[in-house]
């Protein structure tokens, strides 16, 4: 899907793009500038159908082997779709609330304070920005975000926002817990592929955890703009915590968007591109996007887990044979960053497509 405004972008205020600090969403403009308007064929539907989303109860993972196998089977079915919600995941409501309130606290700071962390360099370990690449990409997205590395926590936490004063502690506590959960899930996932639960644990233990803390302010005309364009995550897996609904996933069979239903206390799990590669396409990275509303700010906190910066993720040899030839090239998180800085994601360019040997 190619989004483009062509070459005739106007240069009056209503149709130009703005740099971070001056974006429409940060200024709370009462209209949506032309540079945010997506082509009508991709219009968000403000009354979308509810997505069919499997709910996986993780409590059985830590119990006897019969219960564990049942959960592994549920995870396997869910990974074929690429998206599921998890309950009884072990992360307390107060930890999740703490992470959300630190995010709200940060985005509520005056713009100059947030601008201290402003950068459009996708290789920066801590940065504040808007849209995807504000002012560069063809279409702007109604999003403000903070991205920061979170593992090893001691290496990065001192570069995180110093305000609000509780940010580091509350967000840090959530990050460590959600990372443990991600490692446990990754073990269950490789087990579900018949590779054993320790298959990727050494490399995942050394791997990256990138937090994408997203804020979608109320949008005066939510049916013409998007918070995030359709994309899949580069990660092995992403665990998302959201303050309210707004995440949509694509039902590939029906070619329809569906909104992820509210399920109090649940977390969302996305299969990422690197897991699609590992599984030789048995598991699919889910295409998703964020829609907007005109009433309230929505926050989402995505924890993206992958191998190390330069560690290549390749297809498991155990899943390759004559009937199932290798379908993907190997790649690293660093390769994804280079792709991101060179490509217009909002214009429909997908990292996974660059990895496919067999389309
Ligand atoms: C992301 C993402 C979804 C959301 O940060 O990659 O897909 O609901 N976020 O904000
Ligand atoms: Ni995403």
C-alpha cells in the first residue's frame, strides 16, 4: 500500500509539515493539516468491528507439564494469527498503572522540557519525536513518542527522562518485569515450534529491549488521520500495554481491520518480523495500526524484544527441509534501523518484504 500526496503539497500552514515541538498534535490544533490526511481508500473506520483475538491464560505455564502443554498449544494457535492477548501474566496492575502514569506524566510536561530529548536519528538509544520521521516522510502521523532502550537497565536508565521524578523508577520496574515475561513467552514460543524452550534463550538474554512509549492526543478529525500507519514490528515479539482501545489488527483472511477489544488487566502480544523469520513463516508478524479519537489522549507502551544490535536472526535449520525451503534472509536489529532511516514506513514500505527470498 503506497501512501503519497504527490508533488503538490501546499505551502500554507494548513498543509505543510511541522518539526517536532511544533507539530499539530503537540500544539493541539483544532483542525487536521493536509499533511496528515491519508488517502481515502485507507480511511480509518471509526466504528470498526471487534477483532477476533485469542486470549491466552498463562497461569498454566508455570504449573505441571499437562497444563503447560495446553498453554503451549494455545500459544501455537495464536502465533499462527500473529496476535493474542495474555491474562494471568504475572505483572501486577499497580506496576502497569505506574508505567502508564509515568508515560502520561512525561507527555504532560511542557514541550521545551521534552525537546531536550528530541532527535530524528533512529539510532539514538533515547529520543523524543513525533509522527515516524517528522518533516521527512510524505504523510505525518498524529503521534508523539519517546523511545528508549531498557536492557541492561543500569546502562540506560540514567539517560531516561529525569521528569516526572518518578519516571525512571516506575517505568524501570515495569520494564524489568515485562522483559522477564517476554523471555518466558519466547521460551514457550520456541517450544511450540518444536525447538525446545531454551532454543533462543542465550541470545535473547543478551538481546535488546526497546520501549516505544506512544502518546496519541485527541484528534479533531480522527477519521482522516492515523496515529500509526499499518506496519509490523521488526522484533521477535512485542508486548503492548495500552490505556484505552485504539490498536487495530488486520485480519489477513478477510482483508479487514478489527479493533482489539478492551480486556482489563490483559497485555497484547504481537509476533514480530524476526519471529516470522525464525519460524520460516509458520508464524506471521501481524500488521497493525493505531487509530485516533477526538476525546481522550491514548497511551500505549510497547516493549520490543529482539536479539542484540548486530546479532543476525535467521530461520531455524530444524524447520527447513526440501518441502520447506528457507524463505527469509537473516537480519539484525541494526539492519532494521538502517532500513527505518532510509525508508518511508508510512508510505507502505515493510522491512519483512526486504527479507523474503520466497514471496
Ligand atoms: C508500535 C505500535 C501500537 C499502539 O509502537 O509499534 O504498534 O497501539 N504501537 O500504539
Ligand atoms: Ni507496532
